[in-house]
C-alpha cells in the first residue's frame, strides 16, 4: 500500500514509485510537512518537525503554540501569524480575512481516486495503480472544512493533489484563494526551470536560481497562455538532463494559474500551485463546496530528463482517454497555410488527390467553411455550412475526399463570436463584456461567455449538427484570443470573481459532452498554436497544435521545451511548404524535425514538384516505421538547441529493443570537429546494430558516443540513426 499512517506519531508516509512524502499532525493540530524526495524507510521522522524557532517578530497562535511563520506546513492559512503566501484565504461576512486550519480526520482510499466534479484529472486504470489519502482540516470559527487529497501512484514518482473547500457554517464565505497544493522545502539552494514564450515562440526554457522573496510563474490572460506554461521544476544546482534531483509541479487546468516559489527569512522554500487568486473570489454558500484543479508533483533523481519521462508515461497512460489513447494518429494535411480562406470543394479535393500520392491519411478543412466567412472579420458563432462557397454539401465534400483515399477533418473556434455575425446580432449579451464599457477585440473577435448554460447548449447543438452531416474523423478546436471584460450579466456583483473559473467549467462540460457523443473523432486542441498547451485540454483532446510557427529551426527549441512537460504523442508537428513560411529548408529536414510528434503537413500539394512529392512519400514511409517508437518510447534530450548550433534527441522503446537518435545542424562552421552524440537509456550489456551495419554494445554507445562523420560543414544537415538490439 503506497499510503501509511502511524497512529502513535500521527505521521503520514506516502510512497509513490521510488519517492517518499511525509507529514505529521502536530500537538496543536496543524498539519506539518516533514519530507519529500527519494524513497526512504518508514522511520519516525518526528525529529524533522520544525517548531517555529528564530522568529522574534512573528506572533504565536492564540493557543500559545510556536509561531506559524517559520513552520513547514502542508496547507497554510492566512492572517493568523504566517506572513508567507497562503494556500487558503477566506473573507468572512464581517470582512475579516483569516483562516486557521487544523486536522480533524483522515481516510485512506485504497485503490481509489475520487473524480474531480466538472474538472479534468488523472485516473487509475486499476486498483493497483495507486491509493488516495483524504485529510479533513477545519476552521471551526468559519465553519470551513478543507479536504486535502493526495493520490500516490504506485508505479511512478508522482503524487497528484487537490483540495475541496466545504462550507459547514450558516453564513456565506468569500473564498478568495484556494490553491491545489503547497510543498515546503527546508532549503533554498534550488534553480527554477520554467517555460516562457510568445505567439510563434512558445515554451522556451529558462533556468535561474531562487532568491529571497517570490519567484512567480503565472497567467491572468484567461488561458494557460503562450507566455508562461503551468509547469515548473525546482532542481539542485548541479542537476543536468541526466543526473541530479528535480521536483516538478504542473496544473491540470487551462485557465488562470499561479506557481509561486517563496523563500523566507529562514532560507526555506514554499512552493504553491493553483488557480491564480488575482480577480478570483468564489461565494461559498452554506452546504456548498468548491474543488480546485489537480496539481501534479513529480520527483526525479535522474535529472530533468528523468522527470520528463515520468510525466510522459503518466500522461499517456492515466490522463489521455478514449479511442485515441493507444491508437496511432493519422498523418494529416491541413488547408490553412495552403489556402487560408480562399478555397472551395474543388480546391480541397485537388489537395486530397495530390496528397493521396504521398500516402497522407487525412485532409483537414480549416477556417472559412461556415457562415459568411471569407476573412477573419466575420461569422464566428454562425456554425452552419456555407454550401454556396463550397459548391456542394458538407456530406458531398467529405465523400469526394474519401473517394480520393483520405479521411476528412474540420476546424472550429467555438469559444469566439464575431461582432459581424448572425449570432451576435441575436445574442449580443452572449459575448463577454462589462456594461457601459467598450468591448475590446482580438483578431477582430469577442469571446463568447462559456459560463452561460444556454451558450454551452447552443454550441453543443450546432457542432453536433455539423459533425452528423458527414463522415468527419478529426476536429481541430481553436482559441485565438485572451479574455478581457470578464463579466457575466446573469451573476450578481459579488459573484463576478467566479466568471473566469466558470468559463472553464463550461468549456470542460462542453468538451465532455462532445467527446462522449463523438468518441471516434480525433480532437486536437489549438490556441493560435500553443497558447493553451496544458494537461486540462489534453484530458479531452489527446493532442495539441504545438505552435503556429512551422519553421523547423524554431521548432527545435519549441519542441525541446514542450517535451519537458508533455509527451511527444501530444505535440502536433507539421512540415510546412519549402516555398512557404520560415527558412527555405527542404522537405526531408522539415520532416525529420516534425517526426517528434503528431505528424502532418501545412502546404499546397498541387504546387509541389515530382521530386518533392517523392520526398513527402519517403518521409511518410519513414515516419510510419518509427511512429510506434515515437508514440510510446522514452524520450531523451541529448544536445540542446539553446546552447549551440546543433540539436539531438532520442527515442528508446520501453523494452530497450530499439532506439532512434535524431541529430540536426542549424548553422555549420568550417573545420569543426565531427559531432559526437551520446545516446542514453540503452541496455548496457546488449549489442545494438546501427543502420549503417556497425554493431556496438549499449555501454559503448552511451559512454564512448557515436561519431557523425562529415555531418558538419553543411547548414541544416540532419541525420537519423536507428539502433536495433540483437538477441
């Protein structure tokens, strides 16, 4: 059993894979943190319980117990003596902002993991996957109960956490902060690794040391955002990709988030993660409850790469759901960069006919098929087919594409509404707006209020009606602006702080209804590329468009950073036209970079030469040979594109029977040494045959490395090295 409780010491000891987590109920009833890290035995860890020394200006609680200001706590309250960031903040009806939580009970749910109502979350495939600890804390004065949940996964170094606030009193409570998790460390000598970016430059890696005060990774944009991702790592100073300790934290959520690492005067680090409390306030009525999104805590003593592989496995096996969880994804070609808004059925069928010559599986009709849509100024919300533009019905178009040998997919942007649309003229109140204040536009569009049940029902009915018209096997779900004027006319003034979260509860409900009604359709999330690449969306849609930037050199950095937190199978990666966006790299180079994900194309196949068609066919065949390996294998980052002019990474099958090493040159240098790459994760004592015919032991390959002769001297060179284990 991964969860143990000692009644005498009142110590909880959680074992998740090869990691341990321990906490203790103090004599005063506070839940104190003891340990998190590499697996340890279930010894009496009472000696680790910090009693709050050395804080002369910090007040003691009313019962005279040691100060809370320097204690290591599991879920700190606010306003009663701890001046650090809190995990829970409540404003009472008299305006007081104070919470003091004390332990009252616990329950161990063996082989179980409760669902999070209305929210995406990890799940157990069987009782053997893990156990869940439920600890109930109470502020008796407020009548507030907070249930803390810890799910310890048996096979991975991962504990997921969430909290549920319950109002057991007679008065309404204003819940102004409820984090998903808090972890304390009795030291500060960490580096933080996070993923920053912008549109077309998502998830670049940044590493810097912690300092006294707060380091904050957050979004208040109404989405997880291009700018900062809900993922961070605390690691030792000497930690590398392959060695050293690392602690990861993620949030299974798509809206406003906050990850804060705060170092106090005693050089201790408090790490909190959850919904961003800025502009958040939930009116908790008597008898009601509020559930936070799920946080993911992960540990590795095999470097940041080991942390990533742990997260990859759990996300593939215990978050992604449905028919496409295990299935290999189709190779697709998207119409956007090929045609933008300028297409009809004949043009799309011509795309399909030429793409079929290369063995592509799926044609996607992107933006421009609905309402009066011929540019980005109009018709979002008018989700009915423009048959005049297509020149036929949707059913007829899909049948024509199918006749060419390809499946058919379609694009939607359900969360947006154009001021120039039939829907807006009928329901202007459905757009997010504040009365008497102007409505800001982004990409010439407003945001539809997903918090409204009538909006959710309208979108479900409209989208369902379209999907039932034709043989549609894929849906791309886009989201092309951030939220402003976040206000809901159907809620009173004191509930306007709920709108941002209610927006995502409405979105998640709609996603659940649609994916349940259409289980055979492959859904792909998108937000101007990677503006909402998060675990929340991956629960409903098993892949996300990684970036609108399809330049292969830029994609090396984008995909490297994304792989720190997310599995390769979830990353949409396409080959753009050699004559189109970005550098003029040839198809083989672009295809090699795009192999690292859900593979596809953004180009007009009718403009390709015979040679390019042959290159596409060869690229598709090569991808299919390694697709299973890429989808389910362990991923190793070998040479960082952030540190030089080359990049290399590797896939290894779970049984170590095969591996693929991919190497890329961006810019070469005259008379440079042959590149050496050091693969990882092989069976050290086994022999591997390389595709060049050489046979080497795994330990030789990993420690002596592979020498790539004549690899340098050419800009944009690439090399794929396949290794097969000999029996």
